[in-house]
C-alpha cells in the first residue's frame, strides 16, 4: 500500500510533502508520526466508549444540572431525606437522558453523513498496479496522486500537476465552499506544464508549503525539484476539497492537505451558541427563584426550630419522633436538618425542566420557521436557514437593523445602463428596465404553463442590452476604419481620437476582467450530492434554448461579417461551429464584470476565449483578435481598480487597460495633457456624467488606458517579476508593483451600471420602520449612489430632512456633530409646541403617536472618513445622540471594520437589540458583532451566510421573519417562561402553606411521585404545545399592522414586574388551592394523601386552566394536550394507587384515588377551587381587554373581523402611508428628475450656494458642510443651505414648480382622505362630542384612538378639512422657518468668520449629495 | 449538454410543483425543490379557535358559573345542615370537668383513670350514627412520624415482622426484640375507651357500639394482614416480637374476636391512617339504626364513660368525642356550601358588572373598530 511520509520542520512553520509512491526509505518510522490527518472525515463528538462520560461532563457544565444532582444526592442522607432516594434521582436522570439522547442522535446523524462522504470514491494512483484505481475518500493520504474527471468533487486539497487542458488550466466551481457559482481557473504548477504526460512514478520533487490554515484565498509554498530548482506555488495551483471540477476532462495532482486539515473543513466552525436577551432575563429571574427558595427554606427552618422549642426539653410530644439513637434533636440542629430537607421538598421551585423545555420549544420553532413557504424563494430554490438555534426570540425584539446595500437591498444583478466615451454620453434609453412590463411578461409565462427557468430570466437582464444606436454606429465605423487601415497597412494613429477611444473603450471592457468563457457544450452541472451539511448550493442557470433563435441571427450576422473580413487571426470563430454550439456564457467573479462584458458583446465586441496568457476578442469586420495578456493585476479593495497589461495585436504596443472606481482612476490620469484643452474638457465632462450616474443610483466605473513604451515596460517587468517570485511579503510587493504601472492613464470613458433593487425592498423597509425599527444602511458604496438607492428604497424620504456629515478632520467632525445636535435639539424643542398639529399631519400611525424623542423626519448621511472620526471615543457619544434622533442613518464608504464598530457602538451604548444583515464577505464582521446576524444567500458567496444566525434568500423575507416569526417566537417563549415560573411557584407554595400545619416538619401532603413527576409529565405537554404553536395575533394582522412588533421591542410580554405579578398570582392561587380543601376537610377523618391527592388534582386543573386563559389560539393540538394531561394524571394515579398495597413508603397511597373518585366531595372541591383561583386573573384580563386593550389585543380583535371590514379598516389606517408612497413614486421616478437634479448640480457647481436655493428643494433641510482641503482648520466647517421644501414658493424652474404642485396635490388629497372617512367613521362621534366629553376622553386614552382622538378634538375647532390642512402646513412651515432662521444665522456667522474659506469651498467640485 | 437539454426537453420535468418555478440544474425528472409543503400544520394554519377576553365574550361564562354554582351551593349547604352532630371535649383541662383528674395520666397507668361525662342531645339522630374521637393539636402529619412505620410488616410479611424496617427507629426494637407493630405511629396509638349510655329515667342503657366496618375495606382486607404460619393462633404467630413501648398489651390482644385482632384490628388500622391536619377526627364506633320506627339516638340524656389512657395535656392537645350522622357528602361541613353560594354570587355579580361595561363601552369593540 502506498505510504506517506512527512516531516515536520521544527524551525519553520511549513510542511513537507513527498510522493507516497517513492519506495519507503530507511527512516520511515523515524520521522515522528505526529498526528497527520488522513482524509477520513470525522465530525462526531463521541465514540461508543466516550459517549457517557463525555456527555455527562458536558451536561454538568450547566449549573442547573449540578444543582439537581446535588438535591437528589441529598436524599441519600438519612437525616434530611424527603423522598425515596432512588425516586428523587429520576427526574434528573430523565432530563440528563433526554439531553443525552438528543446529543446522541445529533452525533449519529453526523456519523452517517461522515460515513457517506468517507465512502465516496475517487481515483488514486497505485504503485503496485501502476495505474489509477478507485478508492474511498477516507483512504486518500497526503502524498497520494489523485486523478479527477469533469464534474467530480475534489476529495482533498490537491496540488494541480496535470490537466487535460492544453494550457494546463482547470476550472473549478466553489459553490460548495463559498456558494460562488462562477468558475474559477486553476493552473498546473509551472514546471509540469511542459510535460507531455504526467507520470506519478517519476515525481520526485518535494513540496514545501504552509501548515494547514483556514484561509481560502491564500496558499503559499514552493516545489523543490530534484535538480534543486525551486518553483513557487500559489493559490492558483491548489484544488480545494469540496469544489467541483468543471470544463476540464481530466486533472491529476498530489494531495497536500487531507481530511480535517483541508481548508474547507478548517473553515467549518459549526453552529454558534448565543444567548438570547430573553434567556438572560430569565436567568436573572431564576436567581430570584433561588432567593425565594432560600427564604422559604429559612422560614421553614426557623419555624421548625420554634416548633420544637415550644415543647421544651421534658415533655416531648408523642408525635415528635426522636432520632434513631432515641435522642431528640435540639431545636437548632433540627432546624438545620430541616433546612436541607425543605430544599429537597421545595426544589421544584427552580424549574428543572425549564431549560430542556425551552430547547425543545426552540427546535420546534426553528422547524416551523424553516417550513414557512413564504420564506422560500423559488428563483434560487432556497429557503430560510436557522444556523443559531437558540435565539429565535431575539428576532422579536430587534430595535436596530444594520443593512448592507449591495446584494442585500439590491439584487446584485448588474445591468449595463449608461456609458460615457470620450466625453460623449450614451444614455441607452432603451435599456431602462421596466419592472411592470417585465413582471407582466413573467405572469404571462407562468400563465401559459411554460417551464420558466428563473435564472434564465434573470440573466436575460444581464445579457440583453440594446445598444445605443449612436455608439453602435461609431463602433462599426471604427471597426471599418481599422479594417481598412489594416488592409492598407496604415498605422492606426490615423484614427480620430474619439474613434480610437471608442475602440479602446470596448477592448478594455472586453478584456480588462477575469471573466471565464464557457461554451454550452461543456455544461455546468450541479453536484448531485449535497456535499457539505451546511452548504447551500445555489442553483444556476443551464438553459440556452430560449436564446437559440437570437443566436442564429447573430451567427448569420457574424458569418456575413466574416465573409467580408480577411486576414483575421482565425483562432476560433463562431462560424465554424454549428448552431448546436450555442451562445457563450460568461462567468465572472463579480457581476459588474459580466455586465460589462455582455455590454461589450452587444456592441459586437465579444469575448470568445480566455486562456492564461491570451484573450480572444471577436470584432465586427476584424474577426477575432488575440491579445497576449502579459499581466493581470487583480482587483483589490485598497487600489479599487484592476488592470491588464496586454500586447495589442494591431499595433504591437504594450497597453495597460485599467478599470476602477472613478475617485481613484481620476487621480491617476496623466497630470499634463498633450492634447490640451480638449482632453481637459473630456475629463470634466466625464466627471459630470459620473456624478449624474451616481445621482441616478448607478454604480460607476472609469475606464482608462496607458500605452507603455518597451523600455518602460521592461523596467517595470523586472521589478514585477521579482515581486512575483518572492514568497515572503509577496502581496505587498505586488501591490507596490501595480501602483507603479497604474499611473499616467488616459481616460477612455465611464460606465454606469444599475444594481436593481430587490423585489419588495421599499415595502419591507416601510413596514419594518412602521414596526419601530431603526434602519441603518452601512455600505461601501460612494455617497451619491448610496443616497440615491436609499431614496429608491424609501429609506430616505423626500420630505425628510437630511443631515450630511462630511468632514476631513476630527476637529471638523466634532464641530459638525455639535452643530447638528444643536440644530436637532432646537428643532426638537420647537417641535413640541405644535405637536398636536404635527401629529395630525405627520403621525399617521394610528396605533402609536410618534414617539416624541425621535424626530420621524430626520435622516443622517455620513461618509466613511467622517464615520472614522465620529467613532473615536471622544465623539461617539455625540454621534450616537445625533443618530438616535434620526429616523434613518446611511453610512457610505464604510469598511467592514467600521461596519462592525457601528453595530458594536449601538449595541453597547444604547443597550439595544441589533440585527445586521448582509450578503458579502465584507459584512461578516458586522454580522458576527450584532445580536442577530442575518445573511442573504445571494450572489456574493456564502461567507455571510456562514457567519450568520439566520440566512434568508431575499431581503423582503426579513419582514415576515421579524414581524411574524420573531414576534411569535418572542411572545410564545416569553409567555412560556413566565408560565413556568408561575407553575412551579404555585405548586411549591402549596407545600409551603402545608408547613404551617405540620409543625414545619418538611412533610408534604402531595405524594412524592406526583411531586416529582408533576412537572415532568402531567403539566409539561400543554405548555410545550402552547410554546410551540400559540399565535397571539394571526400572521396577516402582524404583517398588516407592523406596529404590533413594538410589543417585543418594549419587552411587553415579559417585563421584570411581570415575574413578580406572576409570583403574586401564584401565591394567591396556591392559597386558594390549599385552603379550599383545607376548610372542606377541616376536622375530618381525612388522611394525608386522601387530602393531598385532591390538592394535586386541583393544582393540575388550575395550572392547565391558567394556561388555557393564556392561550390565544386553540387548535386541536391544544385541546388534546390539555385533555391528555388530565387523563394521564388520572390514569397514572389510578394505576399507581392500585398497583401495590405495601410499596411506596411512606405515603403508601393504596386505593386512595379509587376511593376519592367515588366521593362527590372530591369533585365539588375540584370544581370550585380552580374557579376561585383563576377568577381574579380572568376578571382582570377581561376588564383590561375591554377597557384598556393593548395593541396586541386590538390586533387580535382585528383578525376576528370579516375580511372586507378588515381590509377597509387597514386601508384607512394606512391611507396616509400609501399616499406617501405615491408621492415618493412621483418624485423619484419622474423622468424629469435626472435633468432636474443635473440642473441642481450645475447650479451648485456654478457656485451659487444660496441658502434657499430652490433646486435643492428635494429635502426639507439639507445641511452640507465641506471641510477645507488645504487648511485643516477647526472652523473650516460651514453650512451650505438649510432649505425648506414648503417654502419653495418661488420656483425658478418649471420642473420644480410642477413637482411641488404635484406634491401638494397629493398632500391635500391625503389629508382629505384621511380625515373624511374618520369623520364618517364615527357617526356617533358628533353626537357624543358635546354630550359625553368624558367618554371622548376615555376613548382617546386608549392607544388605538389616540390619533383619532386628536382629530376629534381638533375638528370642532377647525370648520373644514381644507382649513385644517392649510393650518397644519402653515404650522409646520412656521416650525421649519424657525429652524431655518437659526441655521442661516449660523451660516452667516461662519461666513463672516471665514469668508475666504467659504469661497474656496464653493469651488470644490463635489458639493452636494 | 445532454443533461441540460434533457431538462429543457422535458417540460414536465418540474411540473411536480404546481405553478412553481422548477429550478434547472437538477437534471432529469427528479426535480427536488426545497419548497416547504403547503400543509396547514407546517404553515401553522390549523383551524383554530381564538377566544378574545372582553366583557362581551366572557359574559355568558360568568352567568353560567353563577347559575350552576348557586344551586349546588344551596344543595350542599342544606345537606350539611341536615346532618346532626354532637361534640364533647373530654380533655379535662377545665377544673370543673369530670376528666380533670385524669389530665396528667401516663401511658402505663394501671388501672386506667376513668371518668364519666353526661350530656343531652337536643335533637334525635335519625339515621346511622358515627362515633368519632377527635384530637386537636396532634401532629400526625409530622414528617418523621409519618415515615415511622413498616408497611410490609403490617402486611403480614414474616421477615419484616422479625426484622422491621429501619424507618421504624427508634421504635424498631425493644430489648433486642423486634416490635410488632413497629414505628412511632403504632406506638402512639389512641387507647382511650369510650362507652355510651342512654340515661332514661336514671337508668343507663348501654348503646351498642359496633367496632367493625370503621376502616377502609381495602385496608382491612388487602393492606393489613396478620403474619401467616401454622394455625391461627396469633400469639404463636407473633412469637419473638414484643409490644410497642407505650402499649399495655401486645398487638394480638387488641380484641377478642380473631378477625379483628392483631394487625387487622380496625381501631389500629384507623389509627395507622395518619391524619392530614393537626385537628382531626377518627371513626371510633358505629351506631346502627335498629328499626325504622325509632331514631338511632333519641333526643335526651346520655352519658359517656371514658377510660382515660391517652395523655395529650403535655403538648396542649385536646380530645373530643363526636357523634354525627352522615350524608352522601360525608360529615357536617357548611364551608363548601357557603363557598359555592358565595362564588356563584360573585360570578353573577361580576356578570352583571361586565354586562354594564359591555353595554356602556363594549360597542366600541365591535363598532368602533369597524368604523363603517
């Protein structure tokens, strides 16, 4: 058998791998056989032997278990024992057993899946048979040679040594690893590239590489050949376990890391443990229970001491039994013993089954969340995943949502929308994505029953770009020219600069990327097996049929082209291939890249092939051009750009094509320009358009090129090669090297790519916001783009005041924050004056008046740099104070670290429950920091999902997840926990009261069996059912009235006082349950257990009926569980009492139950006691539900209404809201917006920063401060305009007039709609108004009608709706005016202080949003 | 792509999910989606009843409870009131009491201190009369006391007879002999003797007191058994054991009748059923109604002869003799009847209050929520 050897170098952190085929040398055993993972996968925790000790050890980490074992063991001490010792152990053993079985089952399923994976087969080279033979995965060892075929899953981390691909390439799909479905290229190790046929037997090299680590994106090492030559190894040479081979017939390689040392498994950390807020609160109450227990025990102990003491030394009563030695205990000793005894008796007060029950309930809750079909996304065939099982109830208490933008709010499906080439804008108007008609199309498809592959639908958006006719013409013209020139051997420089730019622009789009071309005859397939337990394989498209027709057209077209063309380097054209070949597909690392390549293809400039050193581009007229790729300088987030260095096939020049963020690329352009003014003009024009794109919410990229002279290139090449070959510090050196070449660029143009909003994002955000959640968006995008997306998704509202914080230094940041705080505070104080009117116009939430501490109409926009300053310890409080006041916060250009810092800040300082949602690797830290981390299983891979507690397919699913499931989970669990405490306290109190009548002797009238099993069996099932299935408010209502979510945020279901209320109720109920039987059987011949059994029965009835009162929704499961519990109790009691006449000392309850059931008094007692016990609770709940109903109760009532009336009512509640939506729609989607905004931009740029500039009327109050570039002075900040929308009565442009008029129409309409039906809604109100003012007052005091109340109160004073409306507008404008005055005062002061600075500011190019 | 086209070529490939987006890539006909089943249970849409606690909805419940409870209460109350009960405290703490002389009697006093108490029944007792002795301030429910017995010994188990359970300590053995019956309960058995005489024109007619049938049937026949062995001679069967310390005679001399002697002596069995509360009574004798013409106990004078053996004064206990008739609901206890009447009335009252609330404010919930 092949043997592996391995040596661990002591001095360095590397590993040596040799071929296992080499003959075993003399010293095989000498090398320390340190544990080197073989490829066997073992994720199980236990073995058959270690299970019991290990599991018990783990369980005893839980304090409660230790406590109960201690109590049980206490029973073995004769002096203090209360129960039969064996029996007392039963519940603890039961709980331990249940947990152990659960663990065992989990471990077993892990074992099964391990086994399945271990027994997958792969081809391993055998030394004896001299060929590859099939082996199990688990038999693969380090140093083995493995051969893999297309679509096989890689069994271990393998160094690629041979590939059937002539260029030594291999494509892999890493979906199992990170969810990314695009193909990635891997290369054969350089030296083996030359080998014609790879023979494992001849492999004598030694590989030295890193120790196993979990960094998927890095692999370093080198291979030492026998000759002593070294070759570097990179991540491109490594095939990672779990990935799938694609597009490559056959590869072979040597195993470097196996089993648990593979990067895939090192990355698998398993589920995380978090403790929920509710659980923390519960633990505090458990401590209170301990305290109560101790007090009760102490009380009993003292009572017993006194009781013993009162009989004195001499005249011991006949019923006081001396100890076994015949001596009586002293009162003190007796009370000490008794203390321990009653701890045993009262132990149930600490709910033994609480933790187990909660775990069971949570598992079931998770199951139901999983099963919700509303959280299933058909397009990706993915559903919600709960990765953290124990924080379901936290979902119901979230206060802050921190969201990523790209991929979370947006689709991350990029659509090429606009471009600028050489200063000319091509608007591509035909590409404006029309959501409505597209949806209509989709409906049509569904309707005809066509099998619609959803991904195909999606990609249609990406691929199908209608070219702009002007630009297309230019491309054709350019190509024609080139063709002519080439045929006449003219130099290309004769081309006009613009056409030249156009040509280069498209070449850059086509080749400056890492897109992999896939032909459909090498279909990508999904691994049939779900490889990793945690893996979510995102299924991707496969179909090509639908585009077949178009393809044929295209082929015909290109064939025609080719007929005209000549001399083309015919590497591979589409002509030769039959229609069957199908269309090429592009697989890109980021969707942006693919979008650009598809865009270029629309202009007939299509990428047809990419090899490691060559890119083939097919062009009209010119045929296929092959660019020799000299270098690819990959994208990184610091440089924010990528470049390719190619040799141009037509000119033979060395060109650098760079593509990157505009902010970066613009700075790298040629400092001076040979083409003078023209170039400058192009540059400023492009910048203009870039800003415009950003305003439109497009993602912008700049395309530039540089022509290198041979000398320059040679010079650079030298250093670059050095950098490439170094092992240490290579990244850094490569980075430096890239910086050296990416300069003095020539700007070609810019692109604008649209990232569409996901379906339902604005609605979800609106709904979440109504639910009282503050939504912060943290994005890495630039401010303009982010702000526009924020408007589009209704995060920012157009009648909202936006505070923008941009500071260049910590000092300015401090000043800014201070000023904003003051502004906000002053506004806040002035706002309180006309709160009554304000509420009427702004506060349309009928359930809650807008909380006065939060200004509902304030938005904060902050950029990354300012955020960094604001997060300094000195400023963070101010920042937070400001952010708290804002309805929404938008942080742009923030790094992953900043994201997590913001979340942490809010979480720690505001003690708020935070939720972070994101989809990319850059959101991981934020997701981990937040109380609840939600990952979106979207386009950017699985890292976010891996780190998250919950993974959802779409952002819109958040709504149901939080509002419905979160609320349910929270309310269920909160109620269950409270009920648990109540139940145990009530039961134990019964025993406590008995101590007063048995001389505090620790005696119990309840049979020990009942006592021990009461919690475990008789009363556990109903509460579990309720905990899992109860619905306090139906899902539809929760969705329709998001305000109901606030109950969770305010912890309304489980407030600290509720614990005590429950305790008091428990005390009362136990008093009733004790004293009714007490008086009934007082001075009768009843014996202990004939008296205790009815009490147990009564307690059971009471406890179950109590639950019944608390249960909001009754299904047959609830009914049957309650009935089952009672039947079970009687059944057990009857069987137990008939089983054995001499067993179960001391109670020996033989025939007790049987006798009781023949006694009518038993039934009479059992009927009256629960009624009396529950009467107060029932009454109070009823009265409260009638007179002061909570939101939830109203919501419940809402669900009772007939659907029509409900919808009617709901529309009424939301009427203002919909009006808002319409308004927003007209605002943001009006075609005039673009031009309007550009006007605004121009106006600002022409340095007319009038404070009341009408063009900036989009926001009511916009404060913009721009710190100075050159002098970092403290006072450099200045305000630039505080504008009030309503004040814009002097519109200068027609469009803004139009808009504001439209706005007012909507607004008037709104208030009419709102107040009219309300008037009509209460036909009795007019009559009542004067007659019964107190009634009116009373109505208004209930929350639902508080809003209505204000309307009613005001309406007598305002005669007509119109006047009322105008009045409020007036009121609010007064309010704004005041503020504006203040801020303009501020501004004046500032202007006086630094007039020059101000002027300079005006000239700076980015001045507003 | 074979599989690819296969997926496309078979439009039925994904029809399994109606209206659903069958997702490509699965290949072939076995399209497996993760789409959750649309069942009522999994979607949490089981048919359900959602009660809402408001005045209007719970009104009927209160009235119904009121209407049911008040008649029951009246019934119980009347029944309880029809029960005749007479009680004499013969502890003798008062100096005037005839039993005062016996107050400080000890367990082993021989001959027993006797006293006689005369009393008059105002009303005749029509049906069967139960004669109880009652003890107060006697903690038969003390934890160590309750435990201090050996059930298998009492069940006639021969090994336990000679080797009683440890629970009986320190009343397990006496002078190296096992005690039968062992334990504190047995040791403290009530041993007063009560005799009842009717005084008719100065003649004392003894009233027949039946001492059998006072224990539970199951106790007498199942739970308590005498040791088994050769013959029925209890003395022989209990050989090797000794009497409890406080007892004057061994267990096999409790009664003359063999089927009421030893462990199956009914007085003993009744005593062994430990009382739940410190004030309790235990059935002592039955007085059966002779014929239909005569009440069991006529109104008139009676005298109670007490052989006072049981000391309770040391722990402030009280001893009583109770005569009581019995009904279907047991002895006289007005509490439950009153409780039922009270609760019924309260519910009725609450019902009225809620009706008023509902009438005054309740419309709000129905009409105000639905403004139209």
